[in-house]
C-alpha cells in the first residue's frame, strides 16, 4: 500500500515573475488530494507574443486530475495571482477562497466571463481555518502593495506549511494591515515543515521601506508643479492612490482617476470598507473644464501598456485630455523587468511634448511591495521552518534565496515550474518533473503555447506573407493565370520590377512543365509552389515568406 505524502508543485511563478500557480497535494502517491494556490497571468510583448491579450499557466496536469482538486486559494488581488480566475474557471469549476477585497475582484472577473460569482467564497483571516479534504487552510494577514494580502497557513497530516504569498515587512502601510510579527510567531510556534517564500527582492540588501515614507515626498512635488500634474502607478496599489490623491488635494487640485483598472480597484476598496476617506474625484468629462494648474490626473499604464491611459496620453488625447509643455508626469512605480522599452517609449513621447517626466530614480516616490533580503531573513527567523522553498522569482532569485536559507541554517531547495517536491521525509526530495508551459488568451480563445498560432504570427511579422491562387482543370492541367498577392513584403524587387509579377512569371514557367501526377496531388503541387515563391523572394529581397496556396480544381461539365 502506497504511503501518504505531502507534495509541492509550481505550475507557474517559480523561475519567472508572474503567472503564479502552486499545487499542494497530500495522500497516497499518485492519488493525492490537491489544492491550488493562486491563478495568475503574465503579460505579453509584441516581440514574442504578438496579438496575445494575456498569458495564463498551462494547467493541463491539474485538469487531468480534476476529481482530486479540493479548491483554489487566492493570496491577494494582484493580476499575477488572481488574473487567471476568469479565463480558467471553466476548466476548474471548483470553489475559490479569498479574503473579502480579493473575493470582490475575483467575483467581478467571473461575472465578466459569464461564470457564477457565487463560486468565490469569502474567507476570514487566521486563526480561522478552511477545511479542504486533508488540508486546513488559513489566511495569514501580511503587508503588501495591495489591501488584504495574505500568506497561507496550510495544515496537513504531514505538518504545517506556510506559503507567504507576496509580502513585505511594513508597520505603517497607509491602507491595509501592518505586518504582525506576533501573529506570524503564533502561526509558527508548533513547528513549520516548509516556508514557501517570496523571492522577488532577494538581491536588495537594504531593509525594506514603508509605504508611509512616500507621501511626504509627494506633497511638495505636486505643490511645485506649474501646469497639469499627472501620476501613474500600479492601479492595485490602493495605498499609493490615496497618497497621490491626498497630495493633490493638499496642493489645491481636483483629482481625476483615468483607466478602468484604477476605478475598479478604488470601487472595490470602498465597497469592502478598506478605503473610507479617499478624496472626492471628478469625471474625465468634468476635468476638461478645470484649469490645468488646478487638476491632477491619476492614470493607469505605469508599465507601458499600449492601451492604458499613460500610453494614450503620450500619443495624443485621452477622454478629451491633452498634455502640453510645462505639465508634469510622475512615474510613482518601478519598471518591471521586460517592460523597459515600452516605458521608455512613453517617457520619450512625453519629453517631445515638453512634459517634465519625474521617475523614482532617487527612491523618493515609490517603495517596493516585496521583502528585501534582510526582511526575508527576519521572516525565516520568525517562522523557523525546517525547509525553505523559494518561489515568486526568476531562477536566479530562487537560487540566491536558497543560498540565504542555507546560510541561516535551513534546508533550501530550488524548485522551478514543473518540479514536484515531496515534503514528507526529514529532507525535501524532488520526486517528479511535470511538463508545464503557457496558454495564450488570444481574443476569446485559449491557445496552447505550441499550437503554432503565435509562432505563425511571428513568422509572418518577420518574413511577410504571400498568397498564391492556382486553378487546375479536370485533366490535371494547371491553367496559366496564376495569381500572387503579397503582404509585409516590398512591392518591388532589386531591379525595380514588381515582386509579385516576378513570382507569377516564375510560377507560370514552373507550372507549365508540371506533369499530371504532380498537378493532381494537392500536397505535391503546394510544395512546388511554396519553394518557387520563396526562391524568388530570397533572391530578390532576402526573405523567405510564409506562403498560403489556394488550389481551385475545375470539375468537368
């Protein structure tokens, strides 16, 4: 009879920043009952995932074992932890547990996708525990850059695991709960088998800073600005939104929130009683009539998202608002690695308009929501776990965090996506490797990473596309009027002749010599045409385009 075991398996978020999805299991090998912690998204870019809306983890391993899934537990309401709920719920069809603010936003996501919002169940904070098969799960309050974040206390017959979620040690977070060392000590006092821990800022060697340190720096900045003042930050950072708005009011400015995510977050925080004294705001329509020096816009798009308010303002007008020379634009945020080009493009566009761009280069206008290295060490010492499993970070973050754990006398193990770790013995053991990947949300469809859709899109972007139409009569003779249409390729070849004409001429000569066996076989005929088109394109313009061949066969009358 197989012995029961406790397993940990990241399907996303370990070895990358974003797309968090962590499986815990307990039971006989291969028959473990399962819970899923977080279900997030990652964001695409035009270089590697053109046209994709968002990216979600490939949860095939989990859906193949759906009869063993006891529930989903969401640590907090950042998109890289909750953003996949609406997209993947139809595959999971199970209860989702979250604290009230996160639950509010998760219900909105299900409603937007036509799913049942009642499947989201509001959880009370630790020491309250939720039973899920062999698991008991409690939401352990923690400070972060969004209200009501929580680590998870996960009790199993094999011992207690604490999954930190995203966190920092902040004793004055402006909005939300302060970090409570006593509560974390209480949760850890009877022994913790494993601490599965945020690794984002493991390379930052100075202690983390409090959100309360930002507001005093914002007030003089806004007061000294001459024209319109615009600020962007993460829409989910409700505390920063409040600090920005308060600074605007102190400077005698009316406050306008721009961007759907910004309004959604503040509405949810107000509905749940977390934001009781947010300054009065005005609509974009009313903002147009306010003198520029008396107006402050707080806008979405701190990471350069093309459709967000920041990018649209940098390209011209947005909801009738237009930036002008002498205005000030503040990035009260950190640029996430990978978004540098998009953010720089917005900054340059603003500079060309004569707008003064202010960043957090001096550390005055932003603080991180993640624990720095000294704070990670402090949590290790509070929890006193037997094992530390770093998560939420690129591979270099995981490896460095494991080294930190070992330097403090713990067992550290690097477990990137797809690594199944058994926590049942005295020492963690890698027991399996599971195939993991990404699923692209492409319009209203879910597209597999290796389905070829995005790969073909990239190939067309790099090499262009040719459409060739040919007709074959009922005697398997190719008719002469072959037609070529080009997209994403130069109109003219090197000698100035139309490229499509050169291809048509070449194909006409080739097809005139084709025997009936080739002409009668669609696959052979298509291969011949593709090779011909690519040869001319390569010779004339140095490209090998994607080729679509349309073969029309004429039936005998």
